[in-house]
């Protein structure tokens, strides 16, 4: 077993077929020695199936061994696996068949019926892993048949297979919802195409009967989700309207509707409805990932689905200090909603149900608070009444304990089972703020700010109990992430609590025992600093000192020749003067310079200084220094006179050159 994965190709070409026949023969044996009966048989079958799978996988690398494997040999392997009835070998059987279909899809094509029989053996299994293995077998079976030109037939097979699963789910819904008034309009022939599933033998016991039908529906949903998320070598052609119809039909039936007709079947069904809804939300998330931006067509329907599910599964006001109702369902709901928001982003339309989402998230992130009894100074009459009530209650408790419970029975109130729900709710809140924070009401921003700040201020690891909701590292991690999202996506009418946030994050960087959380808080502080002190990008003149010095000297010489040693100032044209009334264009400047002994003359009109054009390379410069150094609007009687041309050149160089 350890030798085969690293065995050389020459040895496989020589002995591979012999080993494969021996392992197949061992798998098909039904009568073994007495010493191997029991657990020994299971071990031998598991090893034989495992070796068969390894040999099939390695045969692809050995050309001679690969030529010796034909359809009859693979059919023998599949039939042997189907006839295996030993316990605890189901996983090895599925892995062996999947390996045969991956390595030799064409040779397994004629054995389609055998593969279907093996997969349908686990259609009513309670093991999720076995059902996923069966789903992968049925999925790969679509690739064993010929694909045709450009794999058109493979696309056709996938579409037909998905429609058959949808029809089978509708058929199960018809049997399960016989006594329920459905509000969703069903297509007349929705269960016309369906899988050839084995007949479900229902029990006479109503509890077992409802459990059997529910288990088959859940397994079919697992199979359908696997085909949506598994990779396919051809394009997946799906019918989204049919899939959404199946999802809406299942999600429209909730506990409130089933309990309108309070019969035994409906009462039992209401207890299993959350499991059905959780799997349907898994399918919805997988479908959204598959459709990507094409999900926009169904945005309104999806929003209505989420809104109704959040409302009926709400546990508002039931803070019991134990695992909350519908927690698994709400975790799946939040996960699918996160996928939906990440794919559609600003176009998710989630702001339409913002109030419902915020109210439910706040409900799922509030920690348990035990009731506090205040002891006051009562009068004697009140004390006597209290004593009588307490004595009566103690007698009732003693009698109930003697009848139903032992004397050592205690009830511990804790939030540990709600860690996963709290993490999902906080992740959903962070994504919701990033996606729809710009478009929700400022009152919701204030409510969220108040709620998150209160939770952060209550966190003190030294005083927190181990049963507290935010004793978990993952809950604190996403709580701080949500606080940062409120700062980065604030509303202009609801300014964020920036000062409190920085204090909370800096305190967490120092005192939190988790290194991951401390590092996360440091990153969040850096991101907030960019909001407080944003980087400025202002035009900056980049030019060497020598180039600017020579350009100004050349400019002065040209000015002397043009003005014939006169001190007259050249005025702009009327059009140019209007464009430059308020500011001077640095790219079109002409400096008028006199002889070294003479000074510059300025016009009384502001901002009418004439400058020749200088071609400058611009990057970034401090704008404030530029204005103060030029000092163009200074009064003429107080302007400094420059008697030397070199002094003027040095001053201008210091102004424009980047230190």
C-alpha cells in the first residue's frame, strides 16, 4: 500500500495487471476463513478497494499497463463494488469508482446503469459525506458519454441532469406539503422530468415517515448544490427561473404556515423546516456564485426571500442564555447573503430592507445578560409574604426534583453555542456597511454606531466570563472590523465616533491576548489615519538649478533686446488679460528686467506682470510656499528694488527648485 504511490513505471508495466486482478478477486470474495470473519473482513475489503484505486490512478502514467485495462475489467470493478455489502467500506467504494471515472471516462460510459445503482444506494443515507460522494459520481457520469463537437452534448447532458434533480425535489415537495396551504404558484408539469430513484418505503409511524421524506429532500438538495459548485469541462447551461421557482416554493413554507393546520404531520414538519431552509439557502448561494452579475435579473425576488426569512426566524426578546432558535438556519442565511452582496456590490438593492437586516443583526450580536435582583429594605409584612412564597416554591421544586430530576441537576446559562451565529452576523454587518452604507438612512448609522460602541466598550478580557459571547477571539476580531467599516463608510448626516474608535483600537492593540486581533487593530488604525490625514497631491515643479539659472539669464537677455533697454512693461491682450486677472500662469511668464543698476518697474494694476514662456516639467510642489514667495500683489511703494541681476536669478531659483 505504501509502495504503490512511488512505484516505478517499469514495475507497473510488468506487474500492475496481476496486482489489479488480485485486488479485484479479493473484493469479490464472500467466503473467508473463520479467523477473518467480522472486523477482519472489513479491513481486507477496505485495503483491497484502496489498492485498486491507487493502481487505476497510477496506470495512467504507465503506457503498457494502461493498454491492458479495457472496458470488461472496469465493468468488473464496478460490479464488485456494487455487490460489496460489508460495513464501513462505503467511502472506499465511492473513492474507487470516482477514480475509475476520472482516469477512464470513456470506458466507464457503457456502465452508466451500474454507476447509478451504486449512487442511489446512498440517496437516503444520513451521512453527508456519503451523499456528496454519490453526487460526485452522478456528476462525473455526465462526462463519460461522448461530448460531440465543441462539447455540445456535455452541456445538454448537464442541463437535463439538473432539470431531473429539480423535478425530483418538486415531487418530494408534493408528498411533504400535502396538508399545507402553499402560497407559491407551481408550474403544472414541474415534476415531469425526474431521476429514476428507488421507491421510498415509508413507515407507519408518522415521526419516522416525515423524517424519511425530509431526509430524501435534503440529500437531493446536497446533490444539486454539488453539481452547481463542482468544476465542469464544458459550459454549465442552467435554467435559473426553474431553480428560483424551486427555491421560492421551499422557502415560502415556514413554521407559521405549517402550524395553521395543526395535525401530527404538520407539527412534525415544522420542526424540520429550518433544515430544509438552510439547504435551500446553500443552493441559492451556489447559484448566485454561478450566475455572477446575471443575478441582477432576480434581485427583487432574492431580496423578498431574505426579508421574509429574517422576519419569521427572528428570536427577538428571547434572550435565554443558551443556543438561540434557528441559529443554523440564520448562519446559512447570512453566508448566502454575504456571497450575494460581494458579487453584486452596489447594485444589490439591500438598502431596501436595511431596517430588517440591521434589527436582526443587532439581535444576533447581543450577549446574554443575567437578571439582577436588587435587595431593598422591606417592611415586616412584606418579608413574611416573601418567606411564604419562597417556602412554597422550594417545596414545589423539591417535589419536582424527586419526580423528574436528580438533586444534582443544574442549568448553566452560556453563550458558547452562539459564537458561530455572532461571527456570521458581524461579517454580514461589515459587508452590508461597505455595500449599502452610502444609501441607508442616517438614523440606521446612528443605531449601529451606538450598538457597536457599547459592545466594544464592554469588552474587558480580565473581567469577562468564559461563557460570555465576546470571550471568543473570532467574535472580537469581526467586531473591531465592523467598527472600522462604520468609520470608513460614514454618512455625512451621522458623523462617525472617530475619537472613541481610535481609543478602543489602541487599547485593543495593547491589552488583547490574541496576537491576530492585535495585528488586525494596528491595520485598522492605519486605515483610519488615511481618513484623518489624507495624502495631498499638488503640482510640483521639478527642475535642476542649473537649467533654471540658464533659462532665466536667457530670458533676461531676450527681454533686453526686445525692449531696447527701456523700462516699459508689455501689457497682455484683452483676452489674455481677462484669463489672468486672478492668478498668474507659471507656464507662460515673461520677466521684464532692467540693467543691473536699474530696478524693476511694476504696474499699479494687480496681476498684470508679463513673463516669457518657460517650459517646465511639473510633478508636485507646496502650493502655499509658491504663493508667498512670488508675492505678486505687494504694494508698489514697498517692493524691494533689485540692483543686481544675479540677486534676482538666485531668488527665483530658490523659489522654483525642489530642495
